């Protein structure tokens, strides 16, 4: 049996999802884990029976015994470490966003093409069954001509956004606040249905965040897609009442589709026509399953030498939308893309 030899770079919170999934994949061999916090890396290595521990990502990407690197670092390091991995001929798995600056994003897209090394980005909304069903129904034209989209992301990260020791939400390490953290998922999901964005206007605020080093805890972004589809995307990390949720509402000339998120435990997909619910489907444990399906699909693509599900050009255009949204918020202007 062919086994993909993987090195994990970053032993933080999201690594648990990656390690748990990859350790159960029969085509994966977890070879090494690297983190500047050696104690944390050692803890993860012991739990998942990883023999090699590094305190520096360069040692891992230079290891000839590793085929694939899985990058789970603060956002601003994604492009730098991906570039080092590509230079060493390693296939890359990377958490979003793959860069925090336009120039870094362009450089990585160019390097990927020149070196013909695949970069697999983790956009898990594409692997939720309710989201896949919504996409199929959209393509079947069940709601007629779409014209309006409203998406909402909330979480309760008030404590973290006010923690100077946490890189999450830091402008330098994260590239911004809640918009770059969550907005990239929404834009990718909408790109997959409607195509690449044409313009963006945005407003960002710090409401409950008191640290100047942190980014926004509230963002409202208006994005124009092809065929006059307008999308409003609202993201906040201040939801102390409910916490984690995703909602997507798509309105068409003959009906509407809705994904109502009940936290990480349950999604509800609804189709409305003439004031009636025509379809209702429940997806349980959606967040965990979507993430697992995403990672397992990436491994399958690596094993069978298939192209990444999200190509770098599409990912670049999605990321550019977020970064231009910050520019729009700063200048108070709508920007063409």
C-alpha cells in the first residue's frame, strides 16, 4: 500500500482536527511534527505516535523522508513556509488564508506554477453535505434567477481578541481580525457557486476589542458577483449570546435556499417556495464531518495525483477580495476587482 509521509508544522488548536483525521487514514504515515513550543509538539507526538519532533519548520521541510507538509501556523507564516516546502519539492496542505498580503499571494501562485508542486487549501464548507446539496439545487435552477445572498458568521472570541498573548486577530500575525479568519470561507463558498467577485465595499469596526494590535471584531462586506448577484457578508467575533454559527441565505426569482447553522452540531438546509417549506434536510455533526471529508479528499487527490479541489488562481481571487475589502474599509470606497 502506498503511504503518504506527512510532516505537521504547527501543534496549535487546529492541529487536533488534522492529526485525528490523518492518523486514521490508512494511506497516511505521520512522520514528524514541528513547533517552536517543543513541549506542545511532544504532547501531540506522544498522543499520535509520531516519532520525530522538530523545533523549526525548516528542519522538517528539508527532511528527505517527508512527502507532504501540513501547515497549521499563524496566517502570516503560511506563504513563507509553503514557499520553503515548494522549493524542497514537498506537496503542501495549508490552512486558510494562504497569505496575508497580495504580493506574497502572487509570489506563491507563481511558484506553484513554475515548480509544478500542488498546494491543497482547506476550505471545508465545500465538503458539507448541506452545502453540496445547496450548490446542486442552485445549478438545477430550483429558485430561478438568484439576485441576493446574505451570509452571517458569528463566534464568541471576545476573550481571545483581548488577549495580547494570542496571535488570533492580531493584525501582524493573522493579517486582520474576524473578516480574514472567517470571510475567506464564505467568499470561497460563493465563488464555487457564482464565480469570481467583481467588486467589494466593506466597513470594519472594533466594538468589544480594546487592543490596538488586534483587527476588527465586526465586519460587513458587500460583494458583487457575476450576473448582478449581490452578497452581504457579516462576520463578528462578539456573539456572547450564541457563539459559533454559519448562516447562508440565497434569494431567487422563484424561491430561496437557506442553511441555518445550529452551532457545530447541526445544519438545516431549507428550500422555500410561495411561503412554504418545500425541502428540509438536517446535517448532524456537520463541522467535524466536513473537515474530515476535506482532509481525506486531499489525501486521495495526493495519492492519485489529482489536481487540488481549489486551484491557486481561484484561491488568489478569493483572498484578494478579502484584502481589497480591508482597503475599502480604510478608504471608504467601493473597489473593483
